[in-house]
C-alpha cells in the first residue's frame, strides 16, 4: 500500500457561472451582439471551463497563454497546463468583432450558453501547435487532423457562463467538481483513485483498478469520458451500461461512477497530464496512468505515435507540482495457468499469457466474433452484443472512388440490383451527380467544397448504415483524408468497404460523353480531377476494380462475394 500522506482534494475551483439576475441581463443584451454557434468540442470545453474542471483557467486562452502552453506546457504565469483550450471562430464572425465588444456563444439550437467580452483576436499556427502538443503534424494523428479543420481565428476575453450545456441522459451520474468533492465527503472517502477510460471496461481494467485501490488504500472513481472521443469508439450509452454492470464487482461499495463531458485530444503524454489535473479538480487523490495513456491508433506503417510509457514518465517528472498522486502500471495480461491477470513482467518464463486490446475488442464486436470470458465479463458482453448485432444484421457502406468515367455509378447500380435481389436490407444509391443536385447544390469544386461534399455523403451513409441499411456511394472522392473520415464515421456504426474503380484515364477519356476531359485539357474546366487536379490513389481499398478489364456485373459479383466472405450474407 502507498503510505504517502493524503493530498488535498484539489485547490480552489474557478466558477464562471453568472448569477440569475446577471444571466437574465446577458440574455437581453446578447440579442444585439454577434453570435457564434459552438461546436461539440467547444461545448465540452465551455462546460468544463464554467464548472471549474479546467481550473485554474478562467476562460479560453489568449495568445500569450496559448504560445506558452504549446511551447512549455505552462500558462504565461508559469502554471502547469499542457493542452491549449482555444475558441476558434470563422472569418465571418471575426470580421464583426472589435476589442471590448461581446460575442454570444450559443448551442446548435440557439440557446445562449455563454458570453465572451473580446480582448484579443489572434490567428494560431495549427501545424506548429500539432507538432508541439502531439509531437507530430501528421494528419493521421486524430488530434492533428481535428486542428486542421478548425476555424482560422481565435477569440479570447472575459468569459461568463449563462447556462451550462444541458444533458438529458444519466443525469444522476453527472457531477460538477464541487458536487463530486461533496459526495466524497458525504461518503467519508479520504483517498480516491480515479480511472479514465473511453472504452468499455474489461477484466484487465477491473483488475487494474482493484490493484490501484489496494495500493493506495483508496476507493475507486470510474470517470469515463462521455464528451467527444474518437470516431469508431463505442457510444457512451452502451459504455455506461457496461460500467454500471461492473460496479458490484468492487468490494464494500468502494467504487462510484461519474461521467466526464470532456473532448479528448488523444494527445498521449500531454493528455495524460491534463487528465490528472482535471481529476485533481474533481477531488481525486490518486490517478491511474496506464500504458500508452490517451494514445491514438498507430501510424499507417504500424508504428505508435508515442512510446509505451512516455505518459507515465511525463507525469513522474511533474508529480511534485500536482495535487494528485500518479499511479503508474504496466500492461496486465491473462495467465491461463494461474487463471489470473498479472503484470506482463511477472509471467513466469515460458508461461503462456493472453491479451486483447481495446481495438481488438471493437474489431471482434464489429465482426461478430466471440468475446472470451477471461477478457470480457458475461454481463458486459451481453450489453455489447445488444449494441453490436451479428454481421448478418448490420448495415454497411460501399464507397466507390475513381476518376470521372471510370464506371463507379455503373458498378454501384449493378450491385444495388443484386443486393435488392438478395433481400434483407434497404439499399440506397448515393450517386455523385444526384447528390450534387439534391444535397450539395450550393457547393463549388474547390478543395474545401469537394471535401465537404464527401463528408456530407459520408454522414448520410453512416445514418443509413446505423439503421441496418446498405449505402452505395459513387463519388470521385479524390482525396485520402475525407475518405478516411467517412470510413471512421461509418465503421463506428457498421461495415465499410472502399472500392477503388481504377480504370485508366485514357479509357475514361474515350468514354467521356459530356466532353469534360476535352474542356479540361483546353483549360476551360479548371480543377478537373486527373487533368489539372490530383487524384490520391487509395492505399486502403478493400477491392480494386478496372472496368476496362472486367464487366460491371463481374465487378459487382466480386464485391458481393467479399460481403459474403465478411459475414454480411450467408454463403
């Protein structure tokens, strides 16, 4: 057991909530001010700024704090803070703002959530931020990719919260830092070890938290992230039911569940330090730091973004500045010989050990494979299976990508007919030309608008997939990043197959009934994919089709065979 003295349950909490009278006054005044509709991430940040979870921050960072946090993990006054919290807005709103003016902050339904009195407008260098905060500027890192999609201007100034974001789910499990501290006092808990997760808990997690509680002589706070996580993560409704299912496994009611509306950045070591500061604000005295804490999926070549224990090393270096004790643990593996979980280093030489990662768990859920009982308790497996039915009952999306004239629409339509003939699912064809007419008629053909069109189609396809249907999307989709985003959106709710229709440009030009290639080569059609604009060849396509070498029917049969092989249809 750790014998270090109990540390204070955090310091003084920042409270930015306006009084009732002041909130009423701001609602009237805000009708005359410019407004900004907060993104999901900004709503999470606003809530945690307002209730003190981000103490000592008193608002979104100004340029001095922002630069200092990026370069030194400290606010301009030297206070330890590792993650930039900024309010990015579009150029149309920024152009309406002057220093000293107020900006209304509203949720997507138009409800006034906060007001910021503008003291500064600045333009951040998001690539430099990504390199400093995430250790990489690669778009494959989800935190960096998110940064590159943010708006160009940042607003700083005095922040007042008019009404915190309202949650209608699991209200009894949502606590502010002050409420959670009070609950610990009511229960008589002096030592509390907090556990951060964005995945369903499995047996190794339960064993890890039990060990930490025993080591610290503490009760357990399960504090899962239920704000913005990562595309492909299991929804928090399912996860909460799983957390509730494991609570009785902790002895003597020495555990409680509380939900954290945090927008994760997947920032590895820096994010682990940030998580610790947040948990000390909530009143925890100890914090579990696992292997590769808050690390994203690996790079395309399979290498990790962060060293396995980099997060633990960073927290160890800053432990003296924290009001919370970091507890570092290595990987736990299952020993079938001992029927128990052990640290990997303690497995006897020559002994067998088994492990399953969170990613592998999600893969097994999607494919319908068994979740072994040694890894997933039966009560959790039952909840997960409610959310992830067998593949024969799952929806899926097929994204056809390729040059104009490659045969995408033809193959997609043939496949549509074959799927309808097979039966069992509603089938929707989202053809590029039709989508442009009905869904994206106001968009042009700039890089930004092309990407937006692909994301729109991806969103529609993901909703079709979520509801058990089959979405067939025939788009040029020339750029890798939007295609990757669509894959992530869809794979969070069902199956995804990328089909590269790789018909050569010479064949595509010969087929061109509209004369588009000729116009492009004459310079009369700028930004035309394959002529004056690039096409990024997919390196992640499940199926490659060349309609100069095989008929549309043959290509559709190959895709249908792949779907059958993957379990979407009976052989």
